[in-house]
C-alpha cells in the first residue's frame, strides 16, 4: 500500500480511470493504456496509481458504501471516495484541486456497519456471492476473501535463455529482489517495488511477467522437444512462450487465435524470447480446425471464460456484465472443447483450461464432453485455488485421446 499520498494530478488520473471503467464499461487494462499513453510518468508513480485504482475496484462496493456514493457518480463525486479510501487506510488526505469533505465520525460509524457484513467487507457484489455459494459451497468464503487481496508479482523464467538462479542473480544486479516459488520451477516472485519492464533482463527476453498459477497450466501440457503442439486459444501468447521453452525450441508449435492483433503481439514477444519454433495462424472458420484433424501430439485449449479466478488482477470483471455473459461463454467453451479436441492424435493429450474456479466452467464442461466423447479419457484435473496458493485461480484438465 502507499506510504505517502499521490500528487493532485495522479489523484485526478485515478478518478478518470475509474470513471472510464465504471461509466463507459472499458476494461481496466485499456483504461490504463488510454490514460497513461503520452504522459511522462515515472514507473513508480504509474505503479502507485495502479495500486490505488486496483484496490478501489477490488472492494468498490465497500468504499462506495463508506463514501455514500454510487459507482456511476465517480466522475462527479470521486474525490470524496478517494478521501474515504485514504482515511480508511490511515493515510493523510490526498491533494486534489477540488475535494469533497468527509465527516470522520460518520465514516467511523459506516466502517463498523460494514464490518458486520463479510460479503460487503470483501468487496463482493451480491450476484457473485450468490454464484460463489451455489458453485463452491462452504469453500467460497475463503476464496471470496482471497480474491479481494492485491495480486503478487510473478515472473516466468525463459528457459530458452537462462536458468532460474541465473535470472535471480541478474535481476538482483538491477536492484530487483526475487524469491523462488514452491511447486513452480519456472517461477520467481518479485518482492521489491521495481520497474520490471525497464530492466535489461526484460529487454533481453530473459523473463515474462506471468502468474505462477498460469505457469502450472502450460506445465501440465508436458510438451517435449520435437513434438507437434497446438495452442489453439493463444491470445497474446504467455502460455505459448512457456510451451516453446518446454520444447527447447525444437519441434513445431502452432499458435492460433481468432484475433490477428493478438497473434501480431505474440510474434514480437517470441522474437524477444528467442522462441523461433512458433508459427501463428488466424482461425477464420471451422475449416482451419478441420485441416488439422489428428495432427498434434499436444493441444492446449485455454478457453474464453468469466475470469472469476483472476479477480485480484482484473477486479473490473466484478462490476461488468459477467453474470449475463456467463451462459454465452459456457456455450463457447463447449464448442471449442468439442471441435478443437479433434486436432489431437490418438495417444495425444488435450489440456482444457480456464481462469475460473467455478465448476460450471470447469469439471462440469469436462464431464459433459466425456459423456459425449468416449474416445477420450480424463487423466487428471486440478483447480488452482487463490485461497490455498496465493496465486490467481485456474482450472486444468488433462484429457487423452484413446481412439479415433
């Protein structure tokens, strides 16, 4: 958390970013990009702005309750919410050109009221709490609390260029302190407040920023050098690059997506990483998939999902139309698993993955697929719990094709 208040201009940025997310429905990462582009902010100040904005969004309904404002009033009344946030965290009041006062006695009363409502205290909207209880039962309470906490910073060591110990030493020489992560051999946790993307280590492609839980998904694919591997929902390619390192750059790795700009970003990252065995291909229709039938040793299906396991990192999903979109997403997940799994050979493995912790998107989808596809069997599955690991939340299931 902060140890000193933001500048007046930084506070205005926080309010403007929040207003864009809450009033215009912009994803948080795009709101950051739009407001930071063209500004000559030092990385530390940019990080402080993101710290405040992220914490407010993780428990937005709590802070709005304390400030007695509505989220849609952010542009007009955001200064009051920022004052409340600072007082709540026992920080001196921020500097702002225009600032609405807060009644300290009234705020203390509201805090005591909020403490008696654990759902509000965890910053959880009612729709999400109802869904969490229905999906996870008694275990939801600890997950709900975990998802309201700030995310940790993890790196994935690029095994094509460096070992974990070597990277830790090189980062230390650039004043970035790290520690190893139990159970994730490719990961380092960053324990200092450092501008990672300004380091020579990043410029040289020695690491990618990637949650440790996410790294366990690609590791489960167990891709070997010389294999033919398909990452069929590659996006910007964080897991693709991890797979390339598993393959030691040997074999064929096909990264596919329905959006060309994401694949273009992946090409740039692959060049920096030295991952030269990656080929990108745009999915333009069902024929793209049919042409690859029974061609791959491994297929990763990191399908579109609700993102309800990564709310620490993407808290704006709590305040968007996630509940309404979920049935549509689940139909898409079902289609991708049924259709794209055809690309794996007999004896090959498909890994189905989401960044959700809810069974309806996870084991429920896998069980429905297996009931309709007896030519596959489940080898193992795992839900990576934010509460138990401190990582973001993910699910993965390893499925083997046992016959055509």
